[in-house]
């Protein structure tokens, strides 16, 4: 999709404009660049998705309580491991649903919005629509 911005400097400008609640006094440019790079490694299907995922990472890293909610972490990501054997002991975990895997993103409002863009991009990849 040609409408996806992947240039770090351009994404930083877009981030600062979209999320004024994260001024340079809260997160410096070098640290923001690291979060943008991290977001790009996870998701690069839409500019908006990249920006909201970056905001999610920044929000999680801040001790400010910005847009946090109770994510209900009742199912562990460790459950993705189906079976593990150590000596005579075998550990087996239940499979987790896609919804449970998404719990990590529901801990901030930014993560919830990221899921909207991610799901839209998946719809596009399946022949649906595009969101930039």
C-alpha cells in the first residue's frame, strides 16, 4: 500500500501533531524514534496504525496513567506455549484465543484504536478496504 508512511522523521512529526499529550518534555525525540521503530517492526500496514501503536508503547512506558484501563489479564501470553517438558515434569497450557492475545493492546485507549486499524488492514489484505 503506497499510502503507508515508514520514514521515522516523518512519523515523528505526525506523532507529535496527533498526540499533543506526549510533548517533548514527556518523551524526547530519540526515545520516540525507538518506539516508532518498534511499532514498525510489529505493524507496517497503515500510517494511523503505526502512530497509535507507537502511542500505545509510549503510554505504557510512562508512569502518568494516561488513558489506562483495566485490561483484564486473565489469560497469560505464556499460554501460547502448548506443552513444555522438564525432566519428569510436563507442563501443558490451554490455547488462547485471538481476543486474549489482543488483551495487551486493550490496556490503553491508543492500543484499542490500534486494533481498529490493524483489523481494517487485515480486511484490506483479505480483499476488503483500505485505511491510511
